[in-house]
């Protein structure tokens, strides 16, 4: 590849963090940005894909199953509208957008915090006081995090002054979710119910930070949304803005090294079409996560004091996703488009530990992309469960689409387990299945380059929120992180990572310019 253009910034990875940073630099500061993506499709975890079976085209998302805070005039929605020139449409999910299924009861979550709160109190009247306090804490604790992350772009004087006059919820935020639940609630059933969506951030209650729980719960207090025509519309509407300002998005392009001279990042080494070359810029931004950036892309002879800490923080958690195409509309099963969380026990912690030791499906998340998108051609579902990457270690050195029969047989067994657990709750589900395709941790690792298929990045333990390197700024001059490991987990976390990274590059005045642009959009 030969590219003689001069770029103001080079971004490694085209996930939502990389795309956000690229569009903000392009649109707000009129900069020319080069975005490099290993996959043959841009978008990272926000892209979607199609499979054709029996003449029907089925579409699934790979990471966006639903998003919160997309109501008009909310800050997150304003950012998305700005990043897509208002062309990205959102469809609201049903009023009862979550259904939690346990062996002896089920509960539906309303798209309104007052109704959600009322329904909980009606079911658990003895816990009313604790429930009311919980809703207050869910709204307060994220403010501590927002104050903390803003330090990445604020001058130290303002940061210290802000801390003097702000309420400190750190002691609550950095508890485990389980510690908070045990301190406030008596009912094990209620504790389980309130932590049902732990899969949205990838750690059970006894390991996750309560601040992460609050960030996720708060984002869905007013329901869930889904991009019209699928998650792929996000990148589709953002890339033209980058190109309009002279930038470029290159797919099928692997970054093999970040070039560092005299303590300063100055370019990247890339491989495309089996040819290697180097491209240079004054600003290098990585959207590939802390692990890939510090462990794989920065040369070993460059001293990074926290390399060992990063290695220790990375776990084996990954996921399985069964993509399902239907012969008929799944509404005949009584589904309206809500997410269905299926659990075999109240004890999320024990079930999680068992799933890390033995690959037996005991809980699952079922999503219906086609029912969330009014323009979907054919009906689809996704059945997702967590698993341990180590179960797939023996196939790690094989190639995508060329793995052996033992791998294919294992996939068939896991697919059947996922269908069985869903069928138990939705009788008739199997009868309308036309097509299935299972993605394993190896699929995730191959396409995203995340270590061990860990698509959430650094796990959201309390320690994650103490690490100095979970930050847009790095010890290397001119090198920045963006995405989830620059901020926090999920699509909105990565989106905010892109915002904070841009602010870190451009400073407080730059952040003010971004906010002014968002306000006038």
C-alpha cells in the first residue's frame, strides 16, 4: 500500500470509540483522519452481517443488541445525531422492553423509572425503603464517575477545585455490586432481579463494581432503542463525514506496531494485501483496547510500568452467540420484541463460576433484532451465553472457516443447548427455526483482535476504576486510547471514550468547542 497523504491523526480500529474520535476531529476541528480496520467491514462491535439461506437474507448485529439514553434531547442522543448528521434513526423497543425469567417467577421492566420502581415495590412491599434508596443511588453514583473521567482533559487546578465542591460517592461506587445488594436488601429474589442485567457489563455481582452496575441500569431507565435498518447504519452514516473532510477509512488493514521515537509516537506499521509499510502522523489513537495497545502494539523495549498489571487484569471471559433465522414471525410465540433473560437460579455468582468450569448452558440472553427494526426483511434472533475462552484453546491455531470436525461437532452441541434453554421458556421456538450459525470466542478473537475474545475489554471490577491507565492519555507522547478502555464499557461507554479522547487531545478549549457544536446541532 502506498499512501503519501498527510494525516492529522491515525486511528487504529473502527469501533464506536474510533469512529467517534474520527468524526469529532473531522467535523469539529476540520482535521484529516486515517482510520485503519483489520476486519473487512468497518464498525467494530457496531457492524452487522447477513447470511443467505433458502433464498432469504437474514441480518444480525454483532454487538448492539439495544442501547439506552436515545430519547430525543438526551446528551447521548445529541452526540449520535451530531456524529451522523442526524441521519441515523432509532426505533424504541416495547414499553416492557426487558423480561427476566427465573424458575418460579418472571418480571417485566417498564421503560419508565417510576413504573419500574412501582412494580418492584408491589412485588416486594417489605423492601420499599431500600428500593427507593437504590433508585437514588443508581442516579447519584454515575456522577462520581463522570467527575472522575473529566479529569483527563481538565487542567489540574480546575480538577482539584471541582473535587473540593463535589459530593464524593467513591465508597459506594467502588463496592462490588453484591456488597451493595447485601447491605441494602434482604430478599435473595430481589437481589437477583435487580442484578439480572449483569450480562450487559460481563461480570456477576460479586465481581463487578457497583458504579458499572449503576451506569448500565441508569442508561436503560427510559427503555431501550435499536438503530433502524440495523447496527451497520452507525458506521455507514459516520464514514462519509470523515471522508468529506479528506480522511479515509481502510479495511483489511492490520496494524502491527506503533512507531515510537524518543518517547513520542510518530506513526504505525501496517500490513495490507500482504504488503508492509509505515504511515506517519503527529497523533496516534488506539481503539484496540489497553491490552492490544500496550502489550501487542508498543515494542517491548519501550518501558511501560503497568504492563504486568494489564496482563493480570485481563480475564478468560468470552461469549457464545447463536444467530437464528426464522421461517415465521416469532410474535406467534408471544414475543413483542423485548429482550428475554433466562436464568436457572437466583445465584448469579455460582452460575457464572460453574460456566467458567464447565461449558453447560444454564442462563441465556435472547434478543430479536428483526422485531426491534421496522425495516427488517426477515425475522431473526440471537441467543447469547458467556463462556470460558479456555474451552476453545485447542482450536486457537486453526483458521476461521477451516477448523476441524471436532470443532464443528462441538459447535453443534452448544447450539443445541442454546436452543433447548430457549425452547423451555418459549415452546415452539425450535419449530420456526430455519437457520442457525454459532459464533464462538474464536470468532470474536479473529474478527475483533480482542485477547481471548474478551469483547468487553478490561473487566469492570472495582480495581478497573482505580487503574491510572484506563484513561485516554498514555505515557507515550502523542499516543492516546479511545473506546471502552479510555472510559467504560458498552456502546455508550465507548462513545464517551471517543468524546473524552478528543477532549484530551484538544484540551479544555477543545471540549468547549465540541459542546458548543453539540448544542447548536
